[in-house]
């Protein structure tokens, strides 16, 4: 017996053609009805099985009502349209219907599509292929990824900037998806590509760029800082429709983050810093240039080589992507930026400083002088405390060092080495608890003008000879550097390579503030004609005509003070 109806039809037609068997003989051979034999002789393909149309007498009186509700949903907000559960609830409460959920679901699932087609709502399902010109259009998107950062599973964000013509994409992973990361991703992409697209750059309605979406139009109320940024780089934005309706308008970059996550972030990468991962991203992007997208005959690198000369040049001046804040240093020597706290030198306690929040770091200024620089924190309530900022306080309060948060973080970061621990223990054993801790603080102060490895070498040399003073450590540190033929002091190469300009913040003018409270001065301007006449007279006559500078005689009774009487 044939395993399927198609094979049975083939066998019946073959026996009828080869052996000339009759309909009755074929029916007897294959044990089927003569109607099936005639059907097989008429067509090689079995007719599709007809699904019986089931009638629901209980639902029939309410079909027009359901159709009207589905028709009204076409004009309702997407998140406030009828579900099958809501339709069933309304029928039960408003009409007293006793209908099963499956009955309503079968009818609604079919009628919803038919009503939408009749109203023309499915016209948007068709798409038109867009023609991309080289050097013109680009697309931007954000995505979430998870990485093991310094041994801890951390949620990060990837910004993807993709050229529409060549498919060349530039990625930047950051700890946040705020406006500073959004702008920093653009700057990184422009520098990597060597130019700016001359056409439109397509965006979602991201909060770093769009403050408000004006419904039923392409107009957007932009964030003021984003408006300044796009004017600086001559960007022409194109904002897609909200939700799924606008996903196809930048379909090239929609799957970019997912492709990157599957191919280069699986398994979850383990890195010590985001800079290490971003350097790996640059190598991945170079490898992607040899890939062909879809059915294209040229690779991404070949198309980008044709597109790169057509990009607009970068402006001569840079744009600071960081956000400026003016926090006040609390009594613990900390400043609060967003939801995290960072330490500054203790001498600035009580003062107002300027903080520049970037996507990967926080830079703190006092006036135009940089006083602290920290990697950016994202966890709510996280704190970054540097031991060097509190050394002057610890000289006055040495007992606070052992249980301080600054010491704990220095140990975890490795800046407070086992050599420091050994020196501290030896100093406390020799000089006592208080003086030994002060000696350690003096050694820690050497790190401000001597290199870290030289100070550690000086500590080990001092311990070898049984000395527990900072002077011996400093001398041995300089000897260790001179042995290697270099300077022990911290040079400019150890400083940050990038010079940071303090944020431009509006400063109040005390002169204008005071002048605004004073009445308008209505006095006439002074006349200098009489004084000019004195310049043409001889010296003696000039002295005689000049008003006397001696004090006028007193009209009252003489003073009883003997000195004042003698003067008069």
C-alpha cells in the first residue's frame, strides 16, 4: 500500500497506462473506491482536503458587534486596541453572552485581517528598495550586550554607525547609553571613517537626540545639545517613524548589533577594561571589510574605498561630548555626578568644582586646573576613592587609614602593594602605631613626584637595611632609577596624553549684579576746561593760584588732646 495519497495516484496511473487495467480492477487491486480511481486518472495531484466550515450559533448574534469593535480599533492607539480576552469580557458583561474563548479567538483571528485589508491598512506591508549613493546616507542604532568586565558580569551598550552604500560599520561599546555616549559614538565613527556622510543619517527617536515626537508628522523637538552637535558637524538627521512602523526605514543597521553580538561577542568576552574590548572591535571591523553582504559582487572594503573620498571633511575644531556639572565637594572629599561619587584632593573640601562627564571617564576641574580623573561608574551609589587624595588628612588622623575605603580600593587595584604592607608593618613595629602610620603616609607622598616602580624598589631596599623612613626610601628610589639610566621623576609621558579643556560654564558677573540694583546716574559729566588753563601759567603763579591743600581752621573749641593741640 502506498505511504501517501500522491504515491497512490502515481501507482494507479502507471498501472492504467502500462497494463490497461479497468477502473474496477484498479479499485480491487489497491482496495479503494472507484471514485478515488477516477480522480487519480483525471489528475496526478490529489485535490486539497476541504475543511468543513463550522457554524457557531451562539456567536452569530454578536458578529456584527465584534466587527464594529475591530473596525474602530484601526483608529485607536496600538496599545489600546481590543484583545480577544477584552472582546470576550465585553460580550459577557454587556450582552450576557455565554461563549467559549476558543470560539471568539477563531473568529477574531480571521476577521481582524479581513477588516484591515478591506480598510486598506495592509498597504504599508509593501516595501520599496532604496537606492543608496556612495558617501551620502548612514544609519545609527544602539544595542545592549553583556560582558565580563574585571570579573563581573556587566551590562554595556554598543553604538553602531553604518554607511548605507558600502555597509562599512563602526562600533563603540560604552558603559551607558546616555547623551554623552551617543555623541561620543558619532565622533569615534567620524574619525574612523575619515569624514561625515553628505546626505541623511537615519535615527530612531532616541531620547539623547529627540525630546518630543510630534504625532502624525516627521517633525521632532530636538535636544538643544544634540542640535548644537549636528550643526557643528553639518549632520542632516532623518527620524524614522516610532515603533515597528519605522524599523524598515533603517533596516541595514537594525540587524547590525545582533550580527555583531552573535559573531564577535559569543561567548561572553572577559576583559579588564572597555578600552581593551574597543581595541578588539577595531580589529573585528578590519576583518569585516573582506565580507560580502548578500548577493553583492564586491566586498565591504572595496565599496568603502570608493565611498571614502566622497565623505565630507571633519571640522577643524573639536566638539566636547561630555556633560558639564558643578558639584560641591562634601566633607568627605567626594563629589556626586549623576548617581555616583568620586574623590578629589582633600584641600578642595567645601569648594565648588567643575566635573566633565564623558562616556568612559569623569574629569574634575577647579578653575582651569585638572584635579582628578576617574573611570566612569554606572552602578547606582558606586564610589571611586583614590588614596592619594587623602594623604594630608591622614597625616593629622593616622588612625583612620586602617579602616578607610580608600585603602581598600587601593589594595584591590594593586597600587597598595605587598611592599607597602611590609613597610607599614615594620614601621609600626619600630616606631609605634601612630608614628609608623605617618611614616607610611610620607612614603605614599613620594608617588606624586616619583614613579611607582621606583618607590616600590626603594621600599624593598629600605626594608633590606632595616630603615623605616621616607628619606631612605626616596634615596633608594632615585638610585634604582639611575641604575637603569633614566629619571626617577614623573615626566610628561606619564601624564594623560589628551589635554582636556575645562567645560565652559556661565559665570555670574558681580559688577552687573550690583549695577542692576543701583539707580540710574543722572549727574552731568565733569568739565575739565578750568584745569586745562593751569597748564599755560608759570610755576610760581601756578602754585599761588592752586587751591590750598591745608586743612581749614577749626571753628569749635580746641581739643583737649595734647598732641592734637600741638599740631594745630
